[in-house]
C-alpha cells in the first residue's frame, strides 16, 4: 500500500484498515508459528502498512488540533 492511496481516505476508513491489517498480521504470525507460512516477506509488508496507517492517523489528528 502506498501513502498516496492512504491520503484520500477518511479517519474511519483508516481505522478500519488498521484493524484489518492487525488481524492479518496476527494470522500471519500464527501461520509462521505452525509452519504453514510460505511468503515470509508478507509479515514485513503488513507491519509497514500498519506503520503507514498509524502515521497518517497521527498526522490527521495533529492537524485537526
């Protein structure tokens, strides 16, 4: 996910995306622990996506105040 894709979203959409990404990360960690994870790079991608979403939410909240 690119930052350009996140800029057009509302804070509610970003919160939903954050929740979905956290669920996906949990599932990927579970797969890794059980030995079923094939694409290990996906964990890194999801972690970075979470960081991008949090950054956008933080920037939006600091701009509003």
